[in-house]
């Protein structure tokens, strides 16, 4: 059964399965969330001077909750983009009727309930940073009550929305540290900076396209700023994230192995963008998006392993 042959009266679980394959691939996101959670918990333990791995319970609560939060972000995006998608991207699942906004709203509320329940059972105090994340998502969905102004200032839009990523990281590390002290360890700010700049790498990377790949009505960064400036902007984000990641791993005592891996990752990730600056080929614009994912996954893997790398 393809996405175009799903009956309108098919059970919600069937339609949601096809929806997620297009808009929120569970397995793909699950891998990134698993690595993100591992990095957050391992780093938090390291900066607190704790040895060993987080407990299975900690890891499960963190990873499942993160998956629920990122799904909620996708649901909120569907609401924000519905009018534009209906006009310019009617092939997407919601405009074409595969699943309704009402159904997604119920699923989103279910995701929030799952996250809240797990965290309340694990550590009631962790509900505070989780609530902070959810409150910010609510403000994002309302476009901070100035949608027209943000529409005229696309970079401010991106910078303000990306604040959710360090807040998510604060929550994720809190699954570890929140019983130990009232405030997070200062070094957590470094990991929050990685989350912010890494979010920019993903966001910009998926919206840099060759001219012939642009869609009418879709404001990619290559449309807003031109392919060259958009690519340079992505390279700046990648470089900033690399710098933040290097400082983060060095703060937990990681040595040459971690730095070598990060250097190789940076070169591999930057290469398609550097070539795209000259060729503007479709294949290389798609490679930038892929490189953003490779960098993010690799960087969080290194952060998670950094406390153990000096002993390798």
C-alpha cells in the first residue's frame, strides 16, 4: 500500500504509519534521539565527576521523552504550516487528507502525556525543565504572537525558534543531575551551545538547494539569501558547532582521539558545501542535507564517548 492508496477510512494507526514515514520517520529519528540522550546523560555524569554509564531507567525515560518532544514539534509545525502547505505543497499528508490536524493534535497530546507520566514516575523534579520545553514550544507555535513580523525577518525567526534545542538539552541532562543540585553544572551550558548550533546546522542544511530544486512558495535559505550566501551561512553554523563540540569534549578531559574524529567529521561534512559553492549541482545540495545529519550524529556520538576516550 503506497501513500496514495491509503483509504480515507483506514484505521488511524494505518494512516499514522504512512504519515510518520513521510514526515517523522520513527526509526531515523529514533537513532538520533538515542545518541542525543546518550550524549546528554554521559556528559552530565562526566562533569559531575561520576564514572560509568547512566542507568537503564534514566536512559529509557530520557530517550522516550525526547522522541515524544520531537514528535510534538513536528505536530506543531503541521499546524503552523497548514495554510502554506495547502497552497504550495498539497502533496503533503495533512493537506491531501491522509491525516487530519485534529487527529495529530490528539496524538501530540498523547505524546505529552507519555513524557509527563514517565518523568513523574522517575523524578518529579524533572517535570520543571520538561514544562519549560513545552511552554517554549507553545510560544513557538503561536509565533511569539508576532507572526507577521517574524515572517518579514526570517533569520530572527530561525534564531528564536532554535532556542528550543538548548532547552531540550537542559531537560535531557537534567534527567541525570536534577537530584544532585538545584542548578545544573556550569559545563552544561557548553552542551546547550552545541545543541543550539547543531540545530542550526540541521535547519539550514535542509534548506539549501540548487536553483532548479526550489519550489514555488517555499522560502528556503537559498531563495532568501541566494545559494552562495546560504551555503556560507551553513558553513558558519557547522564551524560554530564544531568549535562548541571541541570545547565540550575537552571540558571532560577528552584528548587527541576525540579531536581527530571531530576534525575528520568536519572535513567530510564541509566538503559537499565547498564544492557546491562552485557547481550548484542538485546532488551536492542534497549532500549538504545528508552531511548535516552525519555531522550531528557523529558529534553527539563523540560527546557521549568523550569521557571514555582518554582510556582508549
